[in-house]
C-alpha cells in the first residue's frame, strides 16, 4: 500500500500530496494517468513489479471533489 501511494503522483482518497492540489487547497486527481487498480508482485529483496488493470467508467465518471 505504501509503495503504491509513493508511486502515485496525485492526490486521491487518503493520499494527499501538497504538490497535487487545486488553488482552493483541495486534493487534485489525475484520472488520465492513474485510473487503474494496482497490484504489486513481490520479486524478492526489495524488488516489486507493478501490475495494472485499467478502470472503465460507463455510468458514473470520476469528478474533482470540493469539500468547501
């Protein structure tokens, strides 16, 4: 989970990154680059391989949240 959070260059869910926020200070998503399910396969001695499964949204689409 930590490896995946460090790999994502966006703010999403419980992962807030200061460099990825809206002008209002809200979490800024990057759905174009990070719209996938991730699984990290252990390859031994601190070596992991990322496996991705693209998410397809047919009815409800991701949107930018604003809690203000």
